[in-house]
C-alpha cells in the first residue's frame, strides 16, 4: 500500500484541508510532518466550518489515528487550547488513542513568538510577513541544538536544565534588544502543566509509524504550507523555516524512505499571503475581485491574500521538486465570470525567456501569459468532468498540457461532496 503525501504546490492555502479530509476516509494514519500552528487547514463539515492549525485533518474521522510528527514545531499551550476547541465542537480527541505527538517534536515558546515579531519589526521594508507565531526562532533553536522537545515536558529535571541552557544563550541578547528575558521558573511551570495534560499522547511516533508501515497500514502525510515556502527549494528568504515540500516527509516522521504517491494541491489561480515575489500577481481591481470571489483571507492571521493568474512555470517546478505527478485542482468554481489567463514562461530582465523558476530576481521576471475563453456557469453542482462547461474543461486541459501533470480531481466548492473525479 503506497503512502500518500499531500503537498501544497505554491505558497500554501491551496485547500489541502478539504483534500486530506476527503482522502482520510480511506486512511489509517494522518500525519503532519512539518510546520506548526502557522498553518490553517479549513474543513467544511455538515456542522459548519472547522479550521485546524496543528491537529491533523484526519481528526474528524473516527477511524484514523492522527500523528504530529517530529518535524512539526509545537506550541504546547496552543495545542491544549486547539484540543479543547475541537472537543467543544463535539470531536472525540483522545490523546494516546486518536492523537499522538512525537516526543522528538520541538517546542515553540512564548519567547520564540516575541523573537519572531521583534525580527520582523527589525527587517522593516524587507520583512517576510511571517505569521508571528514563533516558527522561525523555534526551528533556529533546533538547528542550534538548544531547543526543547515535547519529551522534555515529561522530565522536569531535563526540562529545567534545557531551559536554563536556552535562557543562558538568549537572555543576554534579549535584554540588549529590549526584550523581556525568559523567566525559567515561570516558563518551566507552564510547560510542565501543559506536559501533564499532553502526557498520554507524547510517544515515539516514528516507531508507531514504522510498525504501521510494515503492517501495510494506509498512511497519509499531510504537508503544511506549500513547496514555494520550502526553506531550501522555495522563494528564499520569503519562505517558512521548515521543509514544506516532500523532502520533509521522511525526516519529519521517522518513516524510512519508500515509494510515495505524491499529490500536489493547486488552486485554479494563484495566491500568496505575506511578502515575497509573485510573478503573476494581479495588483489591480481584478485581483481584488478574485480575492472577494474566493474569500481569500488567511485562515490563521486573517490577512488578505494576494491573488494572481495560474503560473504553470512555478507549478511545474514544484511538481518536479516534490515528485507530484498529479494535481488536485481546487476553487475552479471561483473563476466563474473571470477572464482566464495562464503564465507559460517568464521573460528575464536580460530579455531572454525561461520556463525554469529562477533562484534569484523572481520579482523582476515578466510573466508570459496566454488567454483562454472564460465561463459564466455556476460549477458547484457539477459532479462529472464532461458536465463542466467546455471552456472550463479546456482550461483544466491547458493546465495539464503546460505543467505536464495530470488532473484527476477538481474541487468546485468548499464542501466535501463538491468534487469532480475524472
Ligand atoms: P512563518 O511560517 O510564520 O515564519 O512565515 C513565513 C512565510 O510563510 C510568510 O510569508 C507566511 O505568510 C507564510 N506562511 C506560513 N504558514 C502559512 C500557511 O499555512 N499558508 C500560507 N502562508 C503561510
């Protein structure tokens, strides 16, 4: 049984929550492998909208075990409150049963959040536009080997010495930078209290997953953010601090490398939240109209998302780095009444044309666009590809042709059943 890995193809917010919810119906384990509560995965259930930040989207299915893998950075206070909210919504979240947390996952502290916001303020006009949730500083401390892991919360003596080590490194410059120092006593007490609550769920999830894989269980790896926000392969430095593409799937779970089916999720147009280059961005009224039509506002921060044309150059690049041979195309219904344009190449500042995503000066390329005829019909009730308006079909086929990726699933609305399978 191949493991399936779902990744966002551009800068996140492609509608992964809905697709994972849909795929989770046939899955035993749903596993987050990277990112933190910077993510916002939206599900539309019969009881209404549900936004998950840290808990995997399989939690709404009673038969799945949901795993927060070692590659995720966890704010334990946020996690406790997310679990409380899910329980208030009537979901049966049981730590140690249907929700497992890697003892190796690194911890986001309140100090990381303050450091994130401080660094952003310092960057001024060069800011990244982070979610301000402490993601980058938590991963930095992991790399610097001063981070705390969830398993530390269960070991008071270790926790104390790890916190003292971290405070020794940070407090000197925190104070110099005008930030309040880390109060080891207070932070330690808070973390131990959170650890007591989370204790039944904190286990060696890598061992659990390796056993599950050996036993032929169906595993779904839930990517967060998108390939172009990947720390190494994305639009650096305007990226997140984790390996959001498939590269993070094994190191972030403890599963051995094995054959994966990689599914890339792309919207029928492009969006980006935060700063950074976006070649097909529409900075005009059309972009505003698209934002309203698609309700393009961040599910984590509420920020308006930048909107633009579908970019086959960027999508093909992400398909190549992630290994995604197939795309799930979401939000096709949103393009009703809009002109349809596809970017098929970039013109570089030196006048040459490329179909490769450049590592530098992406903000200086000019998108080379082709226009296709649009459609005026409401697609939300359509369930068969042949029943889509001819122009919508042609648009999907043009995306396949220019990306070289097959599209077998098209989403035509936020609800579970608003899907076309070809
Ligand atoms: P950070 O992950 O908070 O450090 O933010 C780094 C960049 O990634 C910013 O441009 C954020 O807007 C973006 N980002 C982080 N998480 C998400 C997400 O889940 N969806 C879309 N963009 C995200």
